């Protein structure tokens, strides 16, 4: 498989993946809403000597027309798409009571329906050719009800379900499905979504959520780290479905199934941050105390 379409490729994990795959010999179509934002990607590609392998294409995953136009353009210019990497997405910090429904719908439109639009655009060709791959960039929040991120986590849970369904549906047609589950990854997405709704009765929940991310940021795992895992998944011919990576992912994905309902609820009932951090470490093996990051 050599021809790859990546959504959200102008920054973060998407840009890192585009550059890494191009260096590995793949022909990369870098999807983004605004081609003016391709400058940094193209500068890096030129510096790496892979600019001939990286081509930006207008792709707004929230528009069916844009997705179909992008896929048609690629197929006309270059041929069938071998690998689709659904990477585009947005985040939202909110507990249930604080959720703004309009903002929440926008998150699902990008994170879930956007992935579905892209899948539906490439799937008929892959099915007919009896080959291809769909790589869905989910999140560790697709495996855990992430504190104060109910909508973002729910969108990733939905993407995980879609991926499991798709893997079974495509098995008879030789199309493989892979799920990438990054933990905290140091990208521009973190800086864009640092706030939370105010006023709020849930200051403790937001503070604890931000402490988790502060700990992850200090671990300094970047989009390049995730790009390596995405390439591993693309080149892995085994039936393996999930690939957790970056800060906290292996621990949370590995331990969450063993956490009882009672323990999960008790974690939320912790009255102090110190008690919460100690309990979180006991359940997931991750130290969230401020002393850990200095």
C-alpha cells in the first residue's frame, strides 16, 4: 500500500504522520480545510527532500461535498487511495451539566461524522479492489470516560464502535481497520482547548483533568511518536485492531477493564486532590501528583 490520504494534516499528529510516511516512501495526500495552512508542512517536506511525495488537498471533513471532491480529485490525479488516515478532530472540555449542545454537535460532526464521511467516500473502491486500510485516530478517551471531557470522550467511544463494526464488515473484502489510541500528546490541539465553561460548580473536576494533562505534557511525547505507531499499524498485517500510544495510554487501556463500577464511582467521590491522585495511581499506575512534574 503506497497512496495515503490523511485528514487534518496541516498540524499536530496529522502533519507528523504525513512527513513520516513520505520519508518512508508513501505518496501522501495531506487533507486540510485551508491550503494556506500547508506552508509549514511543505517547508518540512522540502527540508526532508520529500516534497514530491506530499501533496495538500482541500478536505473539510464536516462537508460531504468537500470529502467527495477531494477523493475524486486524488483518484483522477493519482489513482486509488490505499490507506485512509482519519485524523481530523476537535476537542471540548465540559462536564455533563456544562455542555453547550451546539458546541457538542460540532465536535461529533468532526470527530465521528467526519470520519464516517471519509470512510464512505473511499470504501466502495477498496471493497471492489479487495484491499485497503482504514486507520482511525481515536484517543485514550475512547477507552475511558475522561473526567470533564464527556463530549470529546463520547465522540471517540463512538469512533471505536464504528471501527469495530467496520472491521467485521470489511473482513470478507480484504479491507483492514486499525484504531490508534493516543494518550496525552504534545500538539497544538492542547493549546487550543485549555479552557472550560464558567461559571461552574465543577471546579474540582476541571482542575483534576488539567493536572492529568499537565503530567502528560511534561512527559513530552509528540506527534512524531504517534506517527511512528501509525506507520507500524499500516504495515502490520496481523488482525490486531488497537494501538495505544503516548502518555498514559498503555496503562489506562490495559487497566480500565479491571476497574469495578464501585471503584470507578469512588474515584469521583474523592474529596481532596491528594486523595484523588493516590486513588488514580492505585487504579491505573499513573502518578498525577504535582511533585512528579516539578
